C-alpha cells in the first residue's frame, strides 16, 4: 500500500442518490463532502414550514421574509443563510448528477459553493 499527500482537499465521497436540502440539518449532513455522487435539490423555503404563509406580494414585502404575524413559527434557516450553507456545502467540488434550485427565494447567489468546479449531469432532472 502506498500513501501520498492529497493535492488540495482530501476527497470525501458522499453517495446521496437524490438529496434535498430543506433544513440546516440536511445541509450539515453533507459537511466535509467534496464529491457528491448523486443529485442535490435546494428547496429553501426560508422562514416558516407552515402552509398558511401568505403568498401575496404587498409593496415593500419580500417573498423570502417571514411576516411578523408568523414570527412564532419554527425558522428553518438562520439569518446568516449564506455563511451557514458555506460551512456545510462549501467544500463540494463535484456533483455527479444535477443541481436543482426550487422555491429558494432567499438565495440570491450560489457563492456558498466556494469549491464547486463541476456538475457532471450524469442524471438529468425529470429524465
């Protein structure tokens, strides 16, 4: 057996099939992964889990913010969303399948994927 020093990050392969990131716990499960074998779906409905969240857009109101009347509901993501996602997903270099972003109005950038170099697309969304 021969060992050699890793160039850059030592690889950590994570076989996920299709993994949906819809909570901080789901994101943290991929902490340290550099290669995702499978697909990632980001479904970050920031703020509240409830179905009763009003969807109408009032002047000055953003879809990604929690209305004050719903502030007692459980928050899925903290205010520093990008930094929390970077600490969990920032080491990922390759995704073998697809990356799908849906219902993630709070995301304004994918810059938290600091090391992402390749999305191979071995499997595609909906076939």
